[in-house]
C-alpha cells in the first residue's frame, strides 16, 4: 500500500509555506518540537535557516531530523 505525502502548512519567519510529508514523519516531527518546547513553526524555521541555496528541501531536512532523533533515542535504551 503506497504511503503518499500530505501537504502541511507552516509559517517560517512570517511567511506561509507548505511541506509534503508522510503522516508518520509529521507526527514524529511534532513530537520533537514538543520535547524541545518549541512550536512546529519554530522548529521548521530553525531547520530552514540551516539550508543553503539549492540544498536539501525542507521536507528532507525534517525527515533527516526525525531519523537522527529516533536513532539517538534508540542508543539511549
């Protein structure tokens, strides 16, 4: 069964944008923001500020953050 990304609306530094992410990645991204005591928009803005021109998409950065976070938490078990 194919899992299709859904468009998610975000506000980055006062500008509306969207990112296409699968439900599980979005859910984990929201959990990370909660654990960091940040809004989803703040965390997305933080990630977006690390991008350089023509580099990874915001969706890719979010997926990478989720993966790294999960791997780090697994190491702590």
